[in-house]
C-alpha cells in the first residue's frame, strides 16, 4: 500500500535554519491549490493503481490553508476512510497535517473535525521563547501549549511534536525543561532533530558574521544522549534515530520511506518513489504552476540501479529499530553484496557502533552518533 506526500510551499516567515523549499510570501497561494489538483489528475498512473494507505501534508506550512480547502484536495486522491457505500473498507489509515502552533485556534480545530485528518504534527521546536526568537519561529511557547490543549479537547490523541536540540542560544537546563514539558503534554510521538547549519541560510550567515555562536558538536551530543535516556525512561521507543513514540504510535507514513514502500510526491520540490524509479518536482513555484497549466512535465526522473537500491536500503534501515536484515540483502542483491556488507560491518562491532542479532544488524546507542558515516562505509559502488 502506497503513501502520498503533498508539499505546501508557503510559510508565514522563513526560519533561520530552514533550507527546505518554501516561500515567505502568499503571492501565489491562491492559484496553487487549483494547480495542485491538475498535478493530481496528471500523475494518477505513477502508483499503478496501488491502494493509498497514508496521506501527509507537509511544508512549508499546510495550516496556512483552511482545513476544508485541503479536504477538497484529499477527496481527489482516494476514497473516504471507513466503509464505502458499497460496503467496501477503505485502506486509508493515517492522514497527517503539519501545523504551526499559532494557526491552531478553536475555529481551525472545529473545521478540522469536518475533515479526514487524524494525525497532527506540531512544529513546536522549543518551549522557550528565547529559542523561538533565535530560530525566527512565528509562534510563542504559550501558543504551542495551547495548540496541544485544543487538539486534546477536540478528542484528538494522535499528536506529534517536533523539537530541536543543540541550539547555541539555549540557557543551561532548557533542553531538559523542553523534554519534561513534552512528556507532561501526554503526546504519543516526538520528533527531535539536531540544529543543522545549512549553506545559504540566515543561520549560516549569522554564524559566519559572528552574530551567533557556532553550533557546538559536544552540546548536541550531550543533548542527544539526554533525549535518548529521557524518552526511554518515559516509555517511548526510539524507532528511528530522530523519532520516538509510545508503543503503537509510530508514524505510518514516514515509516514507509524507511521501509521502501512506494509513495507519490505532489507539489513543488516533492519526491516520488515507486520501487523502480525516483523522481523529483521542480523547486520553483512559478515554473511549477506555469508548466502544469500547459500540461508540461514538472519533474526529473531516474531509474534506480540495483546498487542504488542496496545503498538506500542500508542507509534507511540502519536508522530504524528494525535494523538491516542480512537475509533481505542476500535475497534482493545477492551473496556478493552481502559478503561486502558483512566484511565492512564486522569492524564496527568492535568499535561498539553496530550489533548483530540473528542476522539483523543494528546501530548501538553510540553508533547512532555516526549513522551517516557508518552507512557510507557500507555503500557499494559498481558500474552497471
């Protein structure tokens, strides 16, 4: 069963650390949704009729649109959840929307109740107003707390919050307070990411001009260790390096990325994968709208080689609690590739970075600090 990701490219303002494709302007906000609907009509064949299990509205800031406007988009994608008029069951199980806390009002939540949305990802980032100002977020800590409260009062339980650690401006103890506040809110899912300095972002400029202290690797490592320890104490599973959930509350849509399940990406800069190819839409909103209005191609595409598929499997599976399965490598890619994998993985057991249980390979807690480097050591290169 497949997933659909929809990229909404508008933001109220650009966060200092963000390098995703988004625009702090509503200039093209009105023509965007009609254009998105045209893309839906033109891309139906990509998933080859595979039933849709998840829909995810990300961004950008999807909550800049009214829930009812996004519901109209969803209804073009798949049958409604629950029994159909013919008595058939729908396979649509998870419908997620990313929300900015300042958009979550009583009126907004009341309109959500008239839609299919059943999972909510709140871009909290921090419960410290000092941090939020540093990151150039548009909301306050109080608005984040109120957003969770309003969703709970509406009967929603499947709530995730995003947090960022390693913020240079953070005062001693703030990261621990952020975690304790998150636990007190009784949300079943937390995504936590290290602050990354991406080239071309305002944060990179601020650090380069010494208007902000540089990101400290030691601080990030200490806060990541605290994150792993505290979430474990509170009953959360670290099912992916940056994602923590109470049992049974992992993100179904995001897990499909790590498990190699097909998905269709809609909107500018969105990526798609169907098991044999990968394609990506143009990262230019004017060009996206203009091309679709003329029924022209808005994406580039590549057919994946066996080596690319192996490398992607290693990179994504090692990040998860399900690990990298040696039997799958043999079955899908052959003994030669598995021998290469095992030869390069064994030394990492000695370093304390990997462990192997019944033929499945896992990152240790220490190995999670070096996940990208470990995966790179296990990548196979061969001309095909």
